């Protein structure tokens, strides 16, 4: 996985954590759910990139 992709995925994960925290603090359940979704999406991207890296490292 390229460093730029890692950075973008981590940024998306942190942005999601922030949205979730703000939603929790303000009682905005929709914003909280969006934050959790963003985190999940970023984590799935990171996992997919790790799988790709595992296959390309074995070639």
C-alpha cells in the first residue's frame, strides 16, 4: 500500500472519529452514525490494501 493511500485512509478514519465524537457530544445520532460509517469504510479500505500487499509481496 502506498504511503499516500495509507495517509488518506487514516485521515478518513480520524475524520470519522471526530464526527462520531461531535455527534455524541451534541446528541446528533445521525452525525454519530456517519462518523462510525466513515471509520468502518476507512478500516475496510486499509484491510483491502493489506491483502493486496500480501499477494504482491509473495510474487
